[in-house]
């Protein structure tokens, strides 16, 4: 199942649920944040978020494993799933 598409992002580490808080901006994932001019020289956290498809809940409820392929950034990522 692909999670490409519309997400929200902001500078800093933030675990707020989609729709909550300020400073979140829309972004199409996949995105190469390191190539963005507005982030030139930035070396801190970038948070991305979205509401996950309901099919993922069904997989988890059935005891199935769910994996995430995050490309080259996986060594510096933190994933949080909030219900």
C-alpha cells in the first residue's frame, strides 16, 4: 500500500494529530526536503504527518505486520502511529 500523496510538514519535532496546531504546510510525498531552498542550511527535525488509510487498522487488528519503506532517510527517522 503506497502512502504517496498529500501530507503536512513543518520544521521541528511535533507529534500533533492532523488538523491540530499551526505552522503545518501541505506537501506531496515523496519530497526531497534537503533540496528545498526554504530549508537551505537547516539541520534539525522536520515533521511530516497524515491520517493513515483505514486498511492499515484492519491489518493491525488482524495481527499482521506492517512495514514502512522510507528510502534513504530511514537511519534518521522516528515513526509514531497515534490512534
